C-alpha cells in the first residue's frame, strides 16, 4: 500500500491559490493554473492533487536508493 499524502491545505486569495504543506507555503498557482486546479478538485483527491502539483510526495524507493552502491560515499 502506498503512502497517502496529507498535511496539504489551500486558500484562494483573489485570482491565486496558495498551497501549504504542514503550515509552510509549498506553491502559489496563478491565473490559468489556479483555475485548472480548482476545476480538478472536483475529480481528484485534493491531497494527492496538491502533492503532485508541489512535487512533494514520496515515491517509495528513497530508503532503497540511498543504500544502493552507486549512491554510497566512497
């Protein structure tokens, strides 16, 4: 089972959408991107959508990749 994103919130300020993660600003969407985000909320899980937009999500392979011989310090 994959890790589900959480801790994301968004606020609409004028024509912009501010996305925060655990209380810290993660991204600001403006104009067309903000309108598209608000439209996509109807069809997607809001937490997963905000994680994809901000690039703040785990892929599940971080621990394995860290231990790979190619990534170790010599």
